[in-house]
C-alpha cells in the first residue's frame, strides 16, 4: 500500500512537470552549479556584436550565427563566453549541433565556427593571446595556423 502511494505521488509529480512544460525533451537540461554560474555570467553581457568592420563573408556568417544560436538561449551566451581558441569553438559548435532539434547542418556549423574564430581573434584578442601564451608550442602553432587560414579566406574580400 505504501509503495502504491509513493508510485502515485511519483506519477502526480511527472504529470505536474509535464503540465509545467518541464519535460525531459526541453533544451535546457539541469546544469551543475558551476556551469550555471558560468553561463549566468556570460548572459549578463551584450547580446550582439558590432560586425560593421568585419569582411562581408564574416558578416554573412554572423547572420547565420545569430539565427541558429538563439534558438535555445540568448546570443549573449556565446558572445561573452571564455572560448576563443579554434579547438574550443570546434568542440562547442559540434556540441550545440548535436543538441536535439538544433537544426544546424555541417555547412552552417562551419560558417558559424569560422565566424567565432575570426571574431575571437579580433574582439577577444587579449584573451586569445593569453591562452596562446599558456598553450604548448604545438597547440599554439596549430591554433595560429587555423586562425590564419580563416583570415586568409575572408580578409580583403
Ligand atoms: C538545441 C538547443 C541549442 C542550440 C541550437 C544552441 N545551444 Fe548553446 N547551449 C544549449 C544548452 C542546453 C546549453 C547548456 C548545456 C551545455 O553546455 O551543453 C548551451 C550552452 C552553451 C554555451 C555555454 C557552454 C558552457 O558550458 O560554458 C555556449 C558558449 C553555447 N551554448 C554556444 C552556442 C552556439 C555558438 C550555438 C550555435 C552554434 C548554440 N549554442 C546553439 C542549447 C543550445
């Protein structure tokens, strides 16, 4: 009898959660305290980037970034986060692409990645230089080559 009551309560809880929209299918899974604090800090910053001085192709990629990356959270999250290295962006863009319902295909994912690496090398240059200074020689060379490749592709076009 006791078990049945508990089970009944459990079902009631599930029904209440579903009614409130807290179904497991929601994009925002419960986050651990550290991640939540970090994300809250990111979201306090601006939710847009002034791309007027960027090359046209990077401005076009910014449009895709601002459409695709605002479906589940504010743009301020990626705008103000501490990720600046090409490999950090590659990891996070892939992580976001894999989230259910992201609707970000690999072509858009690449454009978003290129935008974020370019933008980090300009707007977050101090943070980038700091991370590069702390990286191993191999990682530094690798990161610089990836950044240069993107600048060569877009600059002056
Ligand atoms: C389908 C929903 C969804 C989309 C689309 C999405 N995100 Fe997210 N994003 C999340 C969720 C959920 C979290 C928190 C959990 C996590 O990090 O996995 C998050 C967290 C983040 C974080 C903070 C990570 C951390 O732990 O510091 C960044 C940065 C981020 N997203 C960037 C992006 C970018 C860039 C895009 C576009 C390529 C994007 N998001 C698109 C759902 C999404």
